[in-house]
C-alpha cells in the first residue's frame, strides 16, 4: 500500500509540474469568485421558461428560473464548468461556461421527447454529457423511478435494458448488468462504494430507494475511478442536488401496494442559507407476505425497514464540504418453501417440549400469512455510513476528497428455540477514501489523476461460521483524460490496483465452538492464508457526433476483479439457501477484455439506438455442484440437514449481446411515445462439454414495449398538469441455455406481463404543484411465473401440485402520493 501512495504522490506532483504555466510578468489578481446571471428561454418561441432548473454539477449548486425565466448565482468560483439546464417537456441542455467571463448566459431549450443530453457523474472523470461519453451508460431520473411500483431500489432499476436482478422474494434484490452480478458490479451511494457482504445472493443493497434522485448505470469496465469489482459495471445512486440559496423546502411521500399491503412513508426537509445547506430524510416501510396465483401468500416473505439519510455542509467560493450519513435498518424473513406432503401448505417450525428434538413442523396459520410479523429463519441488516464529500477549487484546477466509514451488521436467525440469538453474525467495517485532482485544461485535454481504496475488517460474532474473519487492504492509482476534436470526443485512461487480504484460521471443538488447534477433537473450519492481487485496468474510446441526430460510439476496456472472501474460503450454508459452499484460497484474479459498439439516431419522429458488447474473461469464477464416486451429487450435512455441495472453480468465459431500443414519438404529436427495447446476453464457458458450456444464472432475453402519453396541460382543467398514462408489455423469453450438469440450474419457461400506470400533478391557482398522484399496476392479469434469476425457484417441491419452488409476485396495484412543502 505504501508503494501505491508513493506512486500516487509522484504522479500528482509530476503532472502538476508539467501543467504549471511558465512565469509571466506580475499582474493584478482577479477576484476568486464571480456572479453568474442568465435567462432560460423556449428555443422556438423565445418565451421565458419559469421553473427551469439550472445546475452546476461539479460545484453542487443549483437554482430555479423565476417567472421571467431569469436566474442568478451570486458567488461561484471562477473557471470553466459544466452547466445543466432542464425543464419538463424539454431536452436537457448541457454547456461548458466560463463563470468569470461576466457575460449573461442565454440558455434556450428545445421541446423534445428524449433526454439524450443527460449528465453522467460517474463516467470517465468529471461530469460528462451522455452523448459525448463512449462508455455505455443509462440515467434514470426520479420521475422514472417513481412511475413504476417497486419493493426496493434494485427492483426500481431492473427494467432498464441490459439490467436485471437476482431476487429472493420482495425484499432482497441484487443488480445484474449484462449477465454479471455480485462482486462484479460496484454499487455506489452518491459516488462512494457501498460495502456490505455483497458476495452473497441472499444479501440485498442497503439503500433507501426514496433517498435517490437518479440512478446512473455504467455497463462494462469502462469506469476507472473505482478499481477492482467493476468488471460488469457501476451503479451510482445519486442524492438530490442542494436546493437554491435562501430556500427551505420539504416533501412528504406515502405509498401503498395491494399485493403485500406494503406501506411506505418518507419525509424530507432541505435548505440553503448563505451557503449553509442541509438535507434530512426519514423513511419507514413495512410489508406483509406477498402472494401469487399458485402459492397464495408466501410464508415468511414479510419485511420492514427504517432508514435515515442526509448531509450538512458549506457551499462557498472555494468549493464545498459536506458531512453525509446514511442509516439502513431492515428486518426480513428468509423463505425456505417447505410444504406439507398432502396439502401443499407451507410448513413452519415451532417449539414442542414433548418432541424428542424439542421442535415440531406444522402447517402455517392464516395469521402467519396475513400479518406483518417476521419469523425464523430471518435476517436483520443494519448499515451505517458517515462520510465527508469535499471539492476544493484551486485556481484553474480542483481537488475532490472523499473519506467514509461504514459498518455493516448482518445477523441471521435460524434457531426456533432461540429466535433472538443470531446463528450467523457478520460485522464488516470499512474505511474508504478517494482523491481526485482535476488539472487545468492543456491543449484541449482535460485530465484527472487520483487514488482510491479501502481498509476493511470482517468479524464473525455468531455461533455459525460460513466465511472466516479477515482483513483487506485495497488501493489504486489512476489517470483519465478526454478531449473534443470537432465532432469527435475521445476519452480513456489507465489504473493500477493492489489488494491484500489476510484470512484468519478457525478451529472448532466437538460442540462447534472456537478452540485452539491443539485442543482434543479440534477440527479446522478455516485455514489461515494471505493473498495479494495486483493488476491494471484500462479504457479507451470515442463518441462521434456526426450530426445533431446521429451519434456513433466505440470503446475498448480491460477490467480486473480479485476473488472475494466467499470464493476463497467459504465453508458452510446460510439459512434460506439451498447449498453448501466450499471456497478455494488458490483462486486467481479475473481479468476481462470488453469491446463496445453503439450508435443512436434521434429525429423529430424516431429515436433508435443499438449497443453491442463482447466481453472475454479469463479465470472466471463461479460455483458448481460436484459429483461423488458413484456419479451422484456430493452431499454434506449441517445441523441434521443434507445440502448439495457447490465448489468454486475457474475457467474462460465469453459474454456477448447487447440492447436495441426504438422510441416512436411522431411530430407534432410529441405527447405520444411508443417505446420498444430488446436485450440479450449469451454467456458461455469455453472448451466445456454439453451441460457445462453455459454460465449459470444468465438472464433470459427480454422484450419490452410501452405506449405512453404525456400532457403538460389538460384542456380547460387549470388545476391539473403533467398528466401521463402508460401501458406496457414485458415478455421474458424461455431460458434454456443453462448449466445443467449435476442439476445446478433448471430451465425457465417464457412468460408475459402487462403493466399499467397513470399520474398527474395537482396545482394551486398560481400554478405551483401542491400534490402528485400516481397509480401503477404490475402483472395486470395475475400471471403465475418464475423469473430465471429468482433463487426461490430452487426451494422445495410442492407434492400436492407437482410444481417446484416458489413463484414471483402476482398482481400488484401501487398508490403513491407526493406532497411538496415550501417553508419560505
């Protein structure tokens, strides 16, 4: 690690020296700050656009245009910064402006049905216009997230082309990008790595979905800012921008969903007084068991959540400094799916002093299926993060520094006789850091250098042990650059990473308690080891804006991922899972080479885009079942139950595919949209026999079509605005390309879902929104289906029906009310 820090320091010093201008005659220093004023107009009519939002993303400063379309910033740092202007019904405008020029800004927006100019915060380096970044990226804003019923933040983004989710009921979802998931996807909480045992399928993402203003999804290893684990891509959940100077606002949100009677209440307040700005949000969520046509209410699928988040800080002429916090607290049941042999009813374990084992297995009651209670086995997750987010303006350059401390507590409860004593108890503490130095523009090149990494420690505090206690040190240095040459935007960079992991040995006695190696009957659960992984990542690409309508993109990238602790050392089974996992400490790091090609055409009538990729991975790590000498599945016993054995191995893999989308919005009928997307992934193991040539748990091909109408005003109804209605069809094709060896994976038939939605803003006499009402219906026809990436497919057989596993959620109607508040 010391070598990385030394290399980073030398890189920063050398680059800064190379960029320092030659000495000139002394001159009077210009003021460090500047006032920026301007006006936002409708481009065709040149009429003012009141309510347009003007944002400097890199400065975290924003304001809203007044009734005459005018806006002002009183104390911005001097320099060249990207400004973003957005207004409902208009294309987002992006422009680089010199805040010290003293010239008023005139920003004209054009009416459009698309948002191809959205900002990408996590792209190559600094804020970058989406159409100018060669890395395949999708941005979902708050309005898009709100318009679909979802049970968690990953569920909210899983309809994005190329994005999917691994689920374990309604409460647990993990992101999948182009067929890769877990530690191959980096999840960011407002630009900072979220660390929370993400190697496990039964672990969700510890984020309050209502604290997110937008989600930025980078597909592939094109982002060099975060190092190992970004092989599949990066999902950055971005918090709202600070409110404008002098304002104190708030909001109240309520959501009710009929399927599992989910209730959500979220309250937020934010303000900005003379550069002192803050935001605080609290969210409460609870849900009863979800239901579907085949299973009825699914026993022990209830969950509840209490979350908090916010920040306080200063925005001044020198930049900004914010102290941030998030607190995620969830209690949920783990679905095992055991059934009565005759009736097919779900079974539960209950204490019985007259039984030899002290436990009986009995059918569940109506109360068990209707209430909000969580039963054994269950899980409690507490995630706390405290961090600093800093941006210092240094003349024509700037420095960002982010440091955070996070603690993830994950407890699993599996003992009916001791329901409040955790069987598994992980305590993960992480100190993460990231520093980026944005150099002055030199001959058109905009360059960023920096370093990032973390120190991590995991402890076992429970009575069962799946992974060993370990310590991890991680760090990397990088440099990225970009330049615009007429219509061509070039970007790329390199990164070098080093990760060191130390795993502790663990010896257990005959009672399963920790002991010393020389104790009688001592058995090794884990052996100690130390591994170091060093590797590099790189990306280079370009975006060619052939015209205002046509954009061509190409990118080549190399990714790197060190094995996680479960792959290296797991030895056991979680509650709620169906397999016994064994790791291998000799696993090598994965490396990938990915090529991306894409183009988009945007006209008055049609928006059409294609993104294709080819990803070749060496030393690809995945779990598979193994056989015994008799040719049958190997089985190990834990706590009296038999589990099939999965071991982690490696090989070569090739994933390829892409996404196609077409949006019909015939002019002048700009209120009408007919959007269609198709996404596919093929994931092969190279050089393998039949039954083992396809990688397990690859998403099925998916076709989505949606007809949507949007009206800013509805005829003579003066108190209604921004009305929308949508009707969508989602068809998931059959997935027969599976890893069928040793019954590791089973095929999934096709299914089609129909979804509906509508919403409107209710305004007062002055045109200000006083409430937003939304209703959505998922799975309108109550189709009984199993998603290919649902882990509940592999629970017990229902002998009464002959169906295997638990099915996904049936028809669900969502009602949402949002009330904005303004206190001055």
